[in-house]
C-alpha cells in the first residue's frame, strides 16, 4: 500500500510513518517543518523527527506545504496514494487567536487541497483526518461537572459522544478551522464516495513529542520537570482531559483501514475515555513521583474557552472498530518522561 502522511514530521505523523514503513508499506512523508516557528521557538522539534525518519527504509521525505494546491495535486498524481493520513495542521489555540488567517489557511485550505488532490489521483483512496475535541467548543462547559480534591469530572455522563452539538458555541479560530476540515472530510465521503474517517482527538501523547505551553501539554510538563524549570497553570489545575498513547491511536487507524462501513465519513471521538483521564494537578503529582523533583508552579487566569473537563465517549470506536486503549495513564507518563530523560541533549540548550 502507498501511504501519504501529511505533517509527517510531527509526533503523530512520524509515529504513523515509522509504524507503516516497518510493516512494509511505501510511505511518503510531507511536512513544511514550521512547527517551531509557529510557536515562536528557536529550538528545533520536528526537524529531529525528520532526521529520525531518514534512517527508516521505505520512507520518502518531501518538504512541501499543504497550502500549495498545485503542488499537492502534482505530488498526489505522481505518488497515487492508496491512503492519506492527514495530520498536517496548525495546532495552537493561542496562535489561532493571534494569526487567524494563517490558522485558516493551514487547517481549512490545507485540508481541502489534500482531499481534492486525493480524489483526483485515486477515487478509491482512503482518507484519515485528525480532528479535535475543540470542534465542540464552549458547549462542553455547559455540561454539569463536579469538583473533586484534585480534579473536575462530569456529573452525569461518562464522556462526550459524536452526537454532541458543534453549533452556537465559541470554538476559537483553531476550533473553527479544524471543524471546517472535519466537515469537508465528511462531505467528500458523502458526495464523492471517498472512504474517510474523522478522528476527533482528545490529548494524544508519546515519544518524540516536543511540547510547548500552548500545545502538547503532557510533553511540555515532562520536559519542564526534567529541566527543573517552572510551569504556569492557567486556572486552578483541576481541569481534566482523557489521554491516549500514540500507538493506541495508530491501532484505531488500522482498524478503520481494515473495515468497509456502509456509510463513509464516519466520525469517532478518540481518546482514552473515562478510564484514562488526568488533571494538571494529578500530572504534577505523577511527575514528582517519577522524576523525584519538585518544580515551581505558577497560576494564571483561565484561558478563554478552555474546557474544564473534556473526556471522550469512545463507545462508537469500540463498537465499530473493535478497539480500546491499552497503555495506562501511569505507564504512558513513565514512558514519556523516560524518553525525555534519555534524550537530554534535545532539551538542555
């Protein structure tokens, strides 16, 4: 199978590339390597993954930008992919507030460019879109919650399912631009019969993740603990997310690839679900235990439209994909911190 992975130097994309190449698929990685500059960092991040992938057979690396419609069309005609895993995107809420046009061009225009390129290159191709829980926006904060000692929790539901409203809510520009791509992926399935799946992800984490304060918070905290540097918590620290180890996400992708759904354009809320949740305060406690360190914790005001609780209802993925998470919260955080500590040169600069 020929697979194109956009944003393939990112954490999710690079793990997908490695996984499928080792299964003897032909993998083409597309990335513009702009992640560090988007977050205003002089440190390298995706560049490391780019070099890492160079050493794996059956991977071709193409430095390209999904915003270039003609180049995407030309590249897809040349490669004729059987599957596209579209992970390219601008992932920062803060950046979207400051640069909404760039956010739109990357997330919305970039997605339709890739969809159209695939449709014209291979009408029987498959498309996987990595969407986000932010499509549900501030509506999530209307769900009643309860306050526990170190976390919040939903009062009466186990998680947000795919039928939850995306309307009449504040999304942030990031949520809007990702939702546009989400809807385009659904429509291309319905109109053009393109087999596609939309994975509305909660917090995905794993090795080779270069976290920033605005994105990749689990890795950001792990790196700060390793360096002994302070972190700022916006709010009270009891906000909760369900988290999912990247290898478990890839298993969900594979489960979709092997199935033929009656209705194309399936949407899956994708995360660890109710049994794989953690708050910021709980993460700090876990990292203190793993690292043997304490760092300075600062508190700031709540960020606009931040969801106090987001937990995915993963029932649909379990039913249609026969899938479930396997890597526990504790094991995942240990793996992440171990990877950071074993690659100290990447962070001690």
